[in-house]
C-alpha cells in the first residue's frame, strides 16, 4: 500500500479498534488530510486503496446508479470530485458510512467559503452580501472548519481551538439514534477492514476524526444554502451503508401491518417520526389495528417542527392537519395531500448523481410514510399515490428536470380536476335526475358529493326535503346542515338513533362513501351500514355516490379486518358538558375498553345503486369498472 | 421549514440597574454563570434552528454581544448581529431589520426568555392554523414569593403589574383579546362583534405572554410600515392584530390574496373554487370563517385573519428576565428545579473549600472560586474566581465573577456584580451591588442598591 499508511500502522495494537473512539474506518482517518487532495492529484494510488478497505466499493460498478439514500453526500461530494467520475462512484460507496467528515471536507474546500469568525464582528460588514443587502447585519458566528485547516485561517483560530472541546462535547451528547447507529455500523466496518488489512489507527488521528465527526451537518450548512443542509440531515437520519432494499422497505412500511404482531410494531416504532404511544385498553377484536394514545402525538410532532428537515413544510403542515383532524373527508384529504406534494415537487431539485425518477419516488414514499404516521391513509389516497408513483416511474428519461417537474405538477392538477372535481360534477348530473319534486331525501354524515347534489337540485328549483342524520362524536352532519340551511333548503336533523323512526317518511337515501370494494361492499363512515340496512328494511332505495377513483379491487366481508380506530376519548367524553362525563377516571381501568371505529362496511345487498362518474351502476358491476377502467385511472 | 428567527436581545435595561451596565449589557447578564442570551440560543440550537438574527440595542452592546457569541457559538450557530439605536422598542427594532426578513414566517424571540418551551411547537401551531400571529402563553409561575423568603414582600407588590389579560376562544386556540400590564388600569374594552362571532370568550389573567411570537412576514412588514407609531410588539402590534382579526384591513388581505393567486396557476379557474370549497368544507370552521361567511352564503366578503395562541403546558418552565426579582428567581430555579435548562454540570470543576464549609443544595460554584473556613452557602450562585473569606454566610444570593468577600460577611437575598469587593463584616440584605463597587468594612445595608457613580 502507500507509504504513508504503513508509517502510521506502527502506532497501535489491534485492540484499539474496539473502543468507541473511531466512528470511521481507521485508514481513512489516518490519511485524512492528504486524501482531500486526492481528486486533484493523479488518482493512481487510490483505486486500489479504495477497493482494499471497502468491500462495498467493489460491488458497485461505476455505471451503477447509486442507491437512493446517498443523495445528499453526493451533492456535496461532487464539488470535490469533478475530475474523476469513475473514482467518485467507488468513493461514494465507501464514504457513506462517514457523512460528517465528508461534509467538513466539502465545506473547507468550497470556494465560496465565508468568513471565519473573529473577535470584532464589525470587521466583517456585509459578509452575507450574497443573500441580503449589506449593512447593519454582521455575521459574528459561522459554522465552520475542521481543526486541521483552521490553523491556516489566521490569528483567530486560536480562539476556535479553545472553544472546540466545549462544543464538541455538547454535540456529542446529542447524537440521535440514527447517528449512533451509523456510528456503530461505521465501527463495525472499520473493524472488518482492520482485520482484513491489519492496519491500525493511530490514536492521534482517530481523535481528529472524532472531533470532526461530532459536528455533523453544521459544517455543510455554511458552505451551501439551506436546501443542501436539509438533505444532509436526511442522509444522516438514514444512516450508514444499508442495503437499498432495506431502505426502500423503510420508506414505505407494509401497508397492512398487523398491529398485534409485537415485533413488527416495535420495528415500525423505531422508524416512526411521530411518537406513537400505543393505547392500553384496546378491544380484543381490533388489536390488529393501530391505536395510539391520542393527544400525545400532536405536541410531540409539534416540538419536532424544526428537526424534520427532510420533510417539506407543506407536507408537514398537511400531516399536522390530518393528525389534529383539521382536514377530513376522503376527497379533501386527497386534494390536500396532492397539493402538498405539488409544492414539494415544485421545490424539488435532483441531487447530483441521482436520477429524478428514483430519487423523487423515494422522496414521495417518505412523505407518504410520514402521512401514514399522522393518520392511516384512506383508500382514495392510496389510489392517488399509486397514480402519482406511476406517473413518476413512467417519466421519459430524456426529460429535463424542470420539464419533468412541470409534467408531474400538471399530472397532479389533472388528477384533481378530472378524477375528483369533474367526476363529482358528473355524479351530480346523474344523481339529480333521481330527485323529484316532493321527495324526502335522507343523508348521513357529510359527504361532499351528496352536498353538491342537494345544492344543485335546489338550484334547479326542485322542491324536496332533506333529512340529515348525524352521529356522535364528530357531528359532521351539523356542518352540512349549516351550509344547506343557509342556502334555503328545508331540512330535518336527527341522530342515527332515531333513523328507524324517520325512515318511513323518506323516499330516497343518498350516501357518500370512502371506497367501494370489488364485491360491491361500500366502505364508509361508521353508521352508514346501519342507515342502509334500515332503509332496506323500509324498502327505501339507497343510492351511494362515489367517485370511481375511490374504487378498490379488494374484497372485504366485514369491517374488522381493515378499519381505523379513532380517539377513544372522543366517545367517552362530551365536549363542553362536564356534568355528563360519567366515565371520568374510568378510562384507564383494565376492564373497560373503548372502541371508536371510523369506518364500517355496508354489504352490497343493502345498496340499490352506485352513482359514479361512469354512470349509475348496480353494486355487482363494481368489479367491471375496477377491471376495465383501472388502466384509465392509473396509467392514463 | 421556511422560518426565520429573530432574537431581540435588548440592550441596557433600566429595570435591571445596577446589575446591567455599559460593560455588561442585559443579554450578557450572567444567570447561573451563563449569559442570559445563552439560554435562548441554546434552546434554539436544540430545536435545530441555526440561522439566527440577533438584534441588540446600541452599538457598544452589539459589539460585546457579538464577541461573546462568536466565542461561544462558533461552529454551532450561524448568527448575524444587528445593532439598532436604543429606545426604538421591539417593533422599531424589527422595523429596522425588516428588509432582511425574507422567509414566509418569522419567529421572534425575546433574548431574556429562559424557558424550555419548544419553538418548534409554536411554529407548528402557527403553520397549522395558517395564522397571522401566534403568541406563546405560559402559566405564571406560582412559586416565586413563597420560596425566596424575605425578598417575597417586595415581589408581591410588583407582580400584578406584570399580568396580562388574555381572552381565548373556548377551544383555547385563538387569541381574542390581549391587554398588557399598563392597560389593565383602565377599563377593559371588548369588541362586541368579536364576542358575537365567537359566542364565548374565556378571560384569563393567569397567563403570561412569553414574548415568543410567530408572525406571517408579509403581514408583519405591512403593519410595521403602515403604523409608524407602533413601538412595541407586545403593546402595539399584537393587540392591533388581535383587535382587527375580524375586520382585517384590505391591505392585509390583499397581500394574501395576491400570494395565493401567485402560487397557483389559474389553469382551471372554475375548478379551483370547487377545490377550495371542498377543502374548507372538510375542516371544522373556526369562528373566523363562520363570521366571514355570515354576510351572504358562501362568498367570503369579510376579510379575517387568525391570531393563535400556543399555551405551554404547565410543567414547562418559562420566565422572562425583566426585573431584579425575576433575575433572582431564575438563578434559583436554574440551579434547582429547572436544572435541565443547563447542559453542563452545576458545580464547577475545582472549587476550593476551606474546612467546615458547607455548600447546600441548589447551589452553583463557578470554577476557580475559593472559600475560607466555616462558610455557609445556601441556594446561591457563585461565579468564577471569587475569593470568599472565612465565616461568610451567603443565602439566596447571586455572586458574579471575580468578587472578593472579606471575612465574616453575611449576604442575604442580594446580587453582587463582578469585581465587587466586600471588606470584612459587611452585612447585606436584599441589596444589589453594582460592578466594581467597594463596600467598606463593617457596613450594613438593607434593601439598597449600591453602584459606582458613573464618571
């Protein structure tokens, strides 16, 4: 090997590798300073060297597309290694384990380096001139420089050196779980490499590395704009050199996880962004569904607001709104999600050495898994995501980044417009024909389509009466009622308990749906089945209005397998009526279990007709639509 | 996350003399041996906010603060200092740096805040509601007087002045009314139409404005531009925004409208309306939306904006250092119950203690301090490199750096600034001794503030 390494190997026995001191492969730490210049020097010694101590480097051929989770390192690294692209690949495979160090390198070499801090701040007026107009603002502290290089920076470096122990120490304590894991893996890799080669780290060199390693991502920030910084953080979270398939699994957790499977739940918890405390008293039958202590998630997610760098603000906001229940209803959630994704795509820029298709897909997956943690996806959202991913995957490779982005944004717009808005209009058009003068229409909950139907029929001058059936705890019907009454419709409001009494006056039942499954089962807001059954018993036709993008090929016979559990407190407490909260203090009792289901499944027997954008169909025809038009939905 | 952070560090505070002087501006006033600004910056750093603008009143103070930050936070934070003239108030300070603000939202934190309220939570609340302003409210600490013993008496008379009257909606999410200490003397006026829109207002006087605000930048700049007379965020800007939330002036909403239009390409103008309608129908409308719709149907004729409140949980610690009493309290709490605010250890590495000297719990001794025989230290903070003679009693006090205390002194409930010399047998009770002062031997003071004459 090269002479400088053999010179260093004398310094320590193998045992040194065991300690906590070196988070990076030791060889690298020794050759640290000279290696910075590798790309500048003729790269003759390095290829062998790289291959020697990075087994993973061998496996990656230069032409291979690097796995998704390296993107941020690469971004910085290319600044260094423009000269030899082939080398850059093998290099990248190796250096994933030690991102912090890399960034130090990057920052120290970037030509646009900013000031070094000094005692008298006024001596640097307008340092930030690039971003803000220069005047009063004075940069007094920047994030910078590994120790070795700081000496060149002049007199001020003395001061920095004094401060380093303090800052290094505090930062070390704050390494996150992911970072620790990355460290551990790096150590393991180092050990393996050392065994293979018999080289050891000199303790002095390793010290340098630890101090350099203790300030992750900060160094990067000074040299590049915020955007990169966030990506760096992303890579750090993702940590070391894991296999790409494992990474992908992490991005998109198994959609139908059984939450009574303890080990899986544990694993899922580890990668969760949102802190999830499992509720304790769960109903036995529904243990396989996720249920968390409500009220713990929101504050925790809020405090992490600034720490979730990889998350786009728009996505984050939507997640918060899902979690707090500010947005609900299948269509609204879907639209909100897509609008957030649109924002994210607009601000997206492909990191170098990545392809947009793969990186963006991974990015979207990570957003989706974040949203799932906030609230389980609805089927409509699942379909929409499938559509978007398909569009991303089908992007022609020849497209430039801006073209690809605008194509995707257009696609999203088109989806919202065609699949949601237009199909709602079509449904309205179909459904209005079923409303006649003198009808008494019953609806349950608040469905956006049904509302539009009613309003449209009213605009057409039809005379009819509306019965809005509602249920605790959400009382969404009241919101619908408010809007209907304001428009001048004549309405009756009742709760689902009284549905059997009012049903004899009703001539038609209009229901919204979260999804229609391929056996004709209508998956909708809990209580819908009850209303439909009562209507069936009274021989009142039940019309279900559902956009075709919400159809799903799954078959479901009951509402137990797939469902969502809401906040149990919502049913045990009544807002604003302290005097009837009889369950106070009983909530944590062992022998009391609260069940707040969100959805239920209405068997197709009770549904007379499904009104969708392809017309009015019997429930038995759903599989046809799913089969024939799926292509149209997903691959259009 | 598209947030910019502005730390309003202040300069020379009159309420804190003689502790604060030209050499020690308020941001650098040591609290448990760290400048008070350290707590804010540390807190922000913990939340991963590393690009800060620190606004200091006065050029000299700016230089001092800048030097300190560059020494302490080099490699950790990216800080820019802006020195603004004195006495232009918090709103004036923001106005002065207004053209540096570019992000969508601005987080404004007071530099004298010692708290563990997460800035992220405030920002998240702000974003979630798409508010114009979000104010952080925290429960007024109940302790205070009971523990600090003798100094409590003075405290009680002062405290009511610091209270705010805050009106909240039933869900405790929105600010409906905010009045600060000075205005409480007068009658409190509530707006009828606001009450009418909300239906129910909860008036609280046990909440304190922590002076951590999140503003929407465009609105903040607009207000600062249009209202030249506004001096203070707390007394002018925030109450103004809260007052006008249901009759948001055309300019404010005009901006917002323009922004929205700019964001979305108007490709399907008709559908856009439907999308926004679906979205708005999906959420529980706040009273703002209901009010704006009341006029006629769905058309939003009245412009409104939202003013949110983030109420910190009662377990979190949150105090502002704006009086000498608060200074004492914070010193006591930081070494005692709220010691998680400090990342490093409480007892310095090598204090030299004489024989039979006792140091009680909740004490902090800086490095290099020496104490003679038979001393007693209780619930006190002692800075670096102090020399304390024999038979000295220090209770409930703060002793800053490089203080020399002669034999037989008794110090209770006092603050002794840097470089003070106490000769033998001095008895101090509830006193503040300014920097560099020399107290003659055998003198006794009670409840006085001693400072060197300014030359």
